[in-house]
C-alpha cells in the first residue's frame, strides 16, 4: 500500500493548485489525474489578477480581453473591464502547466483513475487504477477535485453536482476581440449564450438542457457559415455546496463553487484550493475550510445568485437589465461585484439605487 498525507483526485485547476501549495509546505501529496492529455471543455477565460495571485506564468495566455459585450436581440452594450482584464488560455496546456508547477513543488503526479474509498477512524484508503492494476493508497485526508461529474462526491455524499448542460463549439472562420454574453430565450434556454475569443479562433456556446436548437439559432444570428461540431458538457450551479465530509474535502466544480450569473469557475477553483491548502497546512479544524470560504465568498455568490434569479428570469426582465446596463453607474457596480476584490453590499440601498437608475433618463 502507498502512503501519503494527502491524496487529491483530479488534476484540474482545483486539484493542481491545492497540490502545489500543500507540497510547498512540505506535505507529502499525491495528485491523481485520469488522463494527462484531457482538454477540459471551457472558454478558458481567467481574470488576469489570478496569475499573480496564484503565481502562474502569464506566458501561457493566448489572448487578452478588456471589453465585454452584453447582447439581447438588437440591443448591445459594451463594458470596459480594462481594470481587471481577462486572459484566454488553452485549457490542455494550462492544466498541464499547473500540474507541472505542483510537481516542481514536490507533488507526486500519477496518471490513474479513482475507483473507490474506504473510511477508517483516522485515515482513508483509496483504490486507484493505474493501467490494469489496482493500487491502494492510505492518506490522512482525501481531496475530491474531480470536477462536475465527481465520483468522489457520489461515493462520499451519495449525490451528484447540481448542473446544467452546455452546448459549445470551436469556430475557426471568425475571430472575436471581446467576450460576448448573449441573453434571451431565443439563444439560451437558461441564463445566457456566449462568444469568446479562444486560443485558436473563437468558442461559442449556450446553456441549454434539451437540444441544440438554441446553439443553431446563435450560429444563425452570428452569421457563421462553417461546419460546426457541437459538443456537450455540464457546468455546476452554486447549489448544495459540499466542503467536507468524513475525512474528504471537496474543491472546485465537485464542491459546486462556480460563480452564479457569470459561471466563472477557474478562478474560484484555484482560490478555494488555496483556502483549503491553508487550512490543512495550519492543521485547523476541517470545518474551518467552509467557514473561511464563506467569509470570503458567500456574500458575493449569494448576491450574484439573487441578481441571476431576478434578471435572467424571462425576456422582459432581460430587457430591463439591458436598460440598466446602459447606465455607467450600473456598469461600474456590476464590474465591482463581478471582478472586484472589495465586497458590494446587496441590500435595500443597492436596490434603491438600481431602481433610481431605471426611472431616470
Ligand atoms: C463549456 C464551458 C465553458 C466554460 N468556460 C469557462 C471560462 O471561460 N472561464 C471560467 O472561469 N470557467 C469556465 N468554465 C468552468 C470551468 O471550466 C470549471 O469551473 C473549472 O474547470 C473547474 O476546475 P476543477 O479543477 O474543479 O475541475 P475540472 O477542471 O473539471 O478538473 C477535474 C479533473 O479531474 C479529472 N478526473 C475526473 N474524474 C477522475 C477520476 N475518477 N480519477 C482521476 N481523475 C479524474 C478530470 O480528468 C479533470 O482533469 C466553463 C465550463 C464549461 C463546461
């Protein structure tokens, strides 16, 4: 049997970041990744300040975006985000680089699949499959960082991550310089559709559970004339978050830590992983992971969830939202709420100001 202090399942942004910080602190860590060439279906948009915060080489960034566009039918608003621009990465190279950073810090990286888990009073034993061989690994704690289809979560908590289906495609014939969010029931069954500059060409997609007709209408509206291979992958909701249970921590998509409204997950996967690593390094009570995460993010996640429920309800509310977005004050507040580090208080005063904007010219 192999023995480590911490075993992490999943070498995406959450798992690789946790591994890097744990190993740096001298904690014997095993990082288990199913497939080293896996390319996570993703727009690859990451707020730029994440690179200095998590000490990631900016050389991996393929494109920079300093404007986002909000689109509903013929209405379009462009919002300046040059204070906190977005870097676009290719997820295959990005994830590989994060795993390499973890290895450089001392993590053991293994290409293997997590299969099952046994619980004991002061440790857990994971079974992983390497090629055709089953290996048992003993550790004080396990970290489930295995994404939206988390097997660790299913085994430990008996549930699945609450999520929506996305339909997306890479396109090569059109380049977009800004990140566009397209709203409305014509192109998005839920929330929004998107057009992002991608590492190569562009990436388009929509949140739609049922079929591809929403994506087809987006393609039509964008006037894209190209043979498109659409794929599907699930994205978590911020709902039924799970932080810790029976010597197992959860982080990133497996913990449901995706920001509502924008559905930005990479930054929060890495930030949550750093909070978790700190808790383990300082030998704090496992429950303080949820406490520390909540102190930092609960207000922000709740505020964006409330705004998502109010404004992305139907086409009428979306047109009200677009009317608001034309106001500079609202743009500033939304950018602060989304990308700012300081909290925006969503209380009576906030809604009063929003209402005031709505009735003034
Ligand atoms: C279409 C789409 C577009 C998106 N665009 C953006 C965007 O532009 N910006 C943004 O911030 N977020 C975006 N997201 C969300 C973002 O991709 C995720 O929130 C983020 O990748 C979460 O990181 P993670 O490490 O928790 O999980 P993942 O990145 O999913 O990593 C989990 C890893 O675990 C491995 N694994 C799974 N099961 C096992 C197992 N049994 N054994 C071993 N290894 C296993 C997987 O191979 C994978 O490498 C997008 C999501 C989708 C679906």
